[in-house]
C-alpha cells in the first residue's frame, strides 16, 4: 500500500527528458528511439561501431590499426548524441548523480564480454578541484555501478590525478594528448592490489581517447597486467 502511494505521489521519470515512465531507470519511447546504443560489431580499440558482423575475433577500425591504443579492448554503451549527450551533461554539470546507476548498467552490459572474474574496476579520476565544484566524481559513481552490475571489485583511488588540466572541447588531437600526458599516477598504497591484474577503467565519454590513454599508462606503470576501458558514450561521426 505504501509503495503504491509513493508511486502515485512520485512517479518514475525518463532518464533523458524527465517525462513520466512506467518504471525507474527507464527511457520514454521518444528518448529510446533517438538513443544509439553501441551494439553489434565494434572496434576493439576505440569502441566505434563497424560495418558487418565480424568473425568472432578482434576487430579494429583503420585508425586503430594505424595507431594501436595502449589498452587491450574498449567498449561504449552509447554513441554521444541525443539522449546519451543529455545524460552525460546532466551527470557532469547538473548534479544528476541518480543517473549513474542505470548508466552503469548499460556500460556493464557493453563491457561484460571483456571482463574476467578477477578484473578490478576503477574510475578515471577527476582532479580534486573539479570534484569539489561538481560535488562528486561522475566516473567514480559509474565505476561503482558497473562493478555492482558485474559483481566485480572496485577501487575508487586506484589512480590519482596529479594536476588540474584545462577542458579539451576546443583542442586538436595533439593538444589533447599533450594536455593529459603524465596527469595520472598509480596510488602507491594500491600498487599491490593492482599488480598483475586486469583493470577495467571506467569514464563517462571517449572522444580522442587521450585521457583514457594517460590513465592506462599510469595503470601499466603501476604494475597492472593489462587494461581495458569502458565508457557511457563514444563520440563518433553519425552516419
């Protein structure tokens, strides 16, 4: 009875547009239709969707064949447009921490095939100044949600962000990589926990991959056996 009253007074809302929906953590019809989930065949290097069905082995786009990524495999839940873009912006700038759990479920579904029972999940950390401004670290919230859905351990402070870096929206490719070079380091007290393990780095968006590459380098330097990455949204040309 109490649950019914609460449901009437506080009905669940769409994650994308805030319209009323049938259940918590759901999208309304219009938001669902405009969401491009990154399913099917994707590049193992950068998570961009590829044409065809593949042969069950690793697949790579031309860019990743020409310049391999420092991590092993990558997955994204969605392409960065429409609903996915609104969710990322809400997580980052509008205190919508409630979006992390359903978003984490989608990331977990996308990344399930690249994880092991021994995989350690960790966020790509924001600088403490940015965390104070936002009141939380959205990547940390996502990492905990992903780990919970996959039944894997998570370590919030596996990496530390050593310096504050400018936002990269208007930077070119080389400037992006230079901006975050050396920005991360393995937390000394976590090195033993990371030693030899497969680490799954979680973040909200992959654009050039510069931030994830810098975080991967820090994991490998800290003793990780190998690294994979998973994000909520992948920036890609929409065809």
